[in-house]
């Protein structure tokens, strides 16, 4: 039920070696890009919270709950870019795990795009497809319903218009083509304009940090845990340039891959620290 609160406490380990397995029928329905032949580990089982910490409660059916089950590849998996070459070796200290998520064959699904991809996939699996809509850097809104009806974006300078130029198609293949269109024209500047501005005290899974620019960077809050004293830590994930596997970062230190949140800014391994003013939330 949607109002149910989900929490899970797992024994301490920096990153678990949970045995990869075939996805369940439910997981194939929730993470619809998965192949039946994939070998996965759910995020909440593969990456337990630090000793003394418990995952915060989230509502069933939400983006936060969906992210908690995000399928990960086997331990010892490197990060590959869109052409198949290695970006990060499996033993890189900044890498905690790699998501089982396709990236396509073009240099499109980068940092902001990965955040959009996961949010759109949740809406798709939750049958909330009418809510799938993201802004281009120009500010123009690109909705899935419009794309599925056969309309296509036409740009002229900074102006974007939608023209009926294709047959209606609401298939999974059309959805991926729509996402590639969004990836082409959206970016960190698009995400930076999101109206949801949560505070430091209200950070939750599904929020994201973004610093807009050319280039800028964005990281997704995948999970949050807290100890008895109220101190919080977060799992952070990212795509990057060139387009590459979405992966969970490692903060190192006493909390392993979890990043402390009781700081003035959140420092990640590949970018300058994110101030709390850069925290955003999808509507």
C-alpha cells in the first residue's frame, strides 16, 4: 500500500557481496529494462548502512522506495563507457557498485541524463506515464504523452515547436527514443531549474544535487540512513562524461560508501563540493 512506511536495517558491512541472482517477476515489472538473463543484487541488500545506522522510512510506491531496490551488477564490475571501454576499474576506491542499467550506444546518457532516466523509469513502471515530462536547457517542456502521440520537437535557434510528424507509438522502444531526445537537449542547467528545493534537514532518497554549467554535474541521492543521534549519511550515484554506466560512489572514511550529511557541503570524488543550495527534488 502507498501509505506503508518501509525501513530495513542490515548488518554492518561497507559493501555486501550479496550473491547475484536472476531478477524476480516483480523486479522485471519494476525495472522494465532488465533482461530475464540478468544477474542482479538489489541495492538495499547489496549496500547495508554503516554500523549503528538505520535506513530512513520511505513510503511504498515512491521514487525513494523504487531506488532502494535498484538492481546492481556483481561485485568486481568496472564502469564502462558507451563504446564499451573501461572508465573506472572495479577496484577504484571511489567506486562502490555499478547499476544494471543500459546506457545506449551514443554519448548521451551522462550525469543529468542518468538522473532523468531513473526518475522516468520509475514513473513508467508505476503507470504514471502522464507525469513523464522534462525541460530542455531552453526551458521548453518535452512530455512523453506528446511524443507518444506522434509529435516531434523542431528547433529553430532558441525556439522549440512540436509538430505532428510521426505515427502514434507508446511502446517501450518509443519511450527509449523519447529519453534519448531529452538527453540530447536537457542537462544540468535544466535540472538546476527544478522548483523542488528541499532543505538540508529534509533530504530524502530521490533528491539530487546539481551544479549547472557546460559542463556541470549532478549526483542522485539513492538512499539515506540515520543513527540514534540523528546523524545522517547518504548513498550517492552518478553518470558522467563520456556517457557511462550509472554507478554508486564511495565516500570512504568510517562510513564506507555512505557520505556524511552533517556538513556545510557534500564533497564527492569527481566534482567540487555541492552546497546545500544545489539540492533539488522532482515534483
